[in-house]
């Protein structure tokens, strides 16, 4: 039986063993930890992850990948054929007595942000996550203020994680070959997270970047701008600055006041 790749799932299977090894080696779990893999596909990463000897849960939406994945199941490896975004992950991981949780996956670009948002909103207590994403998206994740890629998602992620880009991945290393280049990024959970309301923080950051070329004064008219101006001035900024000039730490401080 020949596997049929499905565009609706963004299926591009990684085939280069050197890259597979680099991704797997970018985490350092012990046999007392838990690894969650999102979208194992044909199991290229899964096979290597199993070598850590720890518990491994793989979430795969495509039932037809059973062709590759069913043979990987054993006492340590559990394949769940379901949509990660709709799944009650916390309920699944309660069955495991583990020290740390690692998440790993080759993510289609259109669900990258929803998956990361789910990890945050569901309060999944991850230690580290390593994702392969579209290169352009990776640049956005790690951008600094005053860089054209710096945006709402950059600020949002930095409130919860230390984010770093590990390496680029050529589109020639996939079947079928995608139209874009990829990159591998690592998210390490911050031990001291800001005491902010997720929904309020998300909204004020999105509003700040709504019209990227406009100033905060224009983008945040519906807020108490006097309160915002006070925080900005304390940090050396003003409402006349654009959102792309403001460090994520200042956004966190602003959100904590609302």
C-alpha cells in the first residue's frame, strides 16, 4: 500500500537522517521524563526518540499513518490518533509519573501558533519544546525590537518562554518537497512567569500591533492611555513610539495593570 500525502494536513515528511538526529539531540530527557510528539507522520523522529527509553506519546491526526506508526507502540510508546488541538492533553499526561515534559514536532505552518497557544492556555507544564517550523515564522519568533519581523507573536511567546533558533533545514530534505525553507526553534519554559491574565495580555499586544506603522497612541485609543503612558515613560518610551520599538517586558508590565 502506497501512502498518499494529504495537503489538508500539511504533510511533508522529513527524510534526512542527519537533521533528524540533530532535532532529537536538541533535547536531553532522562528515562523519568515524558516526551510528547505532535504529528509523527511516518515516525522518522519517533524511532529516534524511542531510544531515550522514556515514555513517548505521539499525537497523529491522520489514521492512515497507522501503516508506519502502529509497529512503534510498546509499553513506553503510545500513539494517539486524534487532533492535538482538540485533545484534552492534561487528561492524557495524568497517567504518567514524570519529572519533566518535552514536546517535539514538525509543524505545518498554519497550525504552529494555535499549537503553541494551546500549550499556554491549557497550562501544559512543559520543560522544553522543539519545533520545526517555516523559516519565516522562526525569524518572527526570535526577532528583537526594531526588527521588521518583531510582532505580536514575538512578544506573546517571550512572556512564557526563552526562544532560540537552532538551525535551518533545507526544503530538499522533505517528501514531498515544500515550497518554503524550514528552521528548528527551541522554547524553554521560563521558571518565573509573569503574573498576567492570558486573554488580556493577548488582546493588548494584538491591539498594539494592529496597524504596525501607527503609534501606540493610535492603536490603543480604547485603553486608559494615561496609565499606559506612565509605564512607557518609566521605561524610556512614550505613546508616540510604535509597538515594534517596545520590548516584551514593557508589554508585560502594561498588561499587568489591566
